[in-house]
């Protein structure tokens, strides 16, 4: 964060090299697929010896930068309707490059068996496309296509079927795949209104609690009031991010701030919704709280870019 605020005075270079960033992001995902380390059935880590990084945390930032630059450059063309006989079609040639970049990234993630990131990438893509065009048709078609993809993934990947089963009824396998959600439910229930107090919970009973189920620990030790307080802090951060986007005078800055804020919003929604079993749990991190150096690094870069986007000086060069 300090490095971004100290040495990155302008953000125009992000826009200027959008295709370079896109190529680097796809290449990074391919390298991870070929040489990545597999943990808990997902191949999403690169072991560099000194450190282990999670490339999709960087790729999501690259995706936002590319979409913001591309959508702003081709906003008029993308909003144009092509008439083919009685049909009104979107300008497919202008949509194809960004859709192709998204498909490559998400396809690689699916091959890595990391569907949580695929869901995040899709959400970012859909939100930014809607903000740039204002066309509900893209949202409807995109949501329908994603629902079909989820059904296919449910049929093909055992991990997805397990997560859906745990969402519906984890007691089918209480000592196996259902152990995490069951222990999480007990922890949240034990917290009550005020919680058991910091350090007085039993997080060790929840497997891999420091990543997927860290919100359950907050619910146990800080109670309902503590979880509401944490969610209010997220809402404050997300609200400020979207306010930065609304106040931005430049189209690229507006889309960039929207995409960066959407990353935090979607990750929070996905992981909190999964812990309280509102939706099936997917493997993403709770921003600034879950363990993971790559995630923390990406989150601080997001906040730094939002601050730079809110500063009118960076556009004057």
C-alpha cells in the first residue's frame, strides 16, 4: 500500500498497456495450471521457494484493469445495436476480445478446480459490463449462461456436488465433508448475541478455520453484534468505493473504481453467504481477515488504487 501511494503517481499507464496486462494475466493462470501446487483438490498456488503465491489474486486485478480500459475505449460501439433481419444483436466483434479474455481466465480456473475464483471473475465481468452499457439484456443472458455452467460443473466435479450437499444438508456426512459446516453452525450458535469473548471460543474444532470459516469464529467470539459490526465496516468500505466511482469524472476511473470495489463486495458476499449457508460455500477469502498473504497484498493494492482514483491530480499527469 505504501509503495503504491509513494511511487505510483498516475494510473494512465494501466490503461495504456491493457493488452499487455491481459496477456500477462492469462499467462500467469496457464503457468499455475501447468506447474501449480495442488492443495485440497484445487491447483491455485505457485511455490517459488521463498514464498508461495496465489496468482488468481493478482489476475482479478488485471481483469478489472483490462475491462475498465477496454469498455471505456469501446463504450459507444458496444452500446450500438446491430440489426440482422428482425433481430437486434449486440456488436459481437467488439464484445469478443473481452469475452475471450474472460473465458480463458475462467476456463483455466475451472481446470484448476478453483470454482470460487471463477464465480468471482464472472461477477466482476457482469457488473462492469452492465455499468458500462446499462443494458439489462447482458445481465439476463450472462446469468442464464452462468447458471448453465454451474449445472455442468455440478455434474462434472465432485467437489461442487459435495458443497451443494453441505449447503442443503451437511448431516449426510457429518464426519467427512459435512464436518466444516456443522462445526461452523455450532460455533455461530454458541456465540449468541454478545459472543463468548475474544480468545474464549473453540476455533480449532473447525477444519481450515483460518481461511474459509474465519467468519464463524467472529460469530462465536463476538456474537451477533460483532458480526453485524464487521459487516457494517465492509458496507462502509464498499459504499465509499462506489462513491468514488460515482464522483469520478473520467470513464476509465469510474469503471476501475467500480470493478475494484466489486471485488471486495463479491468476495464478502460469497464467503459470508457460504458460512451462514445462504449459498453453497466456495473457496474465496474474506477481505483483510482470512489468512493469505496474496489476498492481503491484493486488498491493499485495491485500496491504494481507489485512493489514487479518487485523487483528481493523477489525471493531470
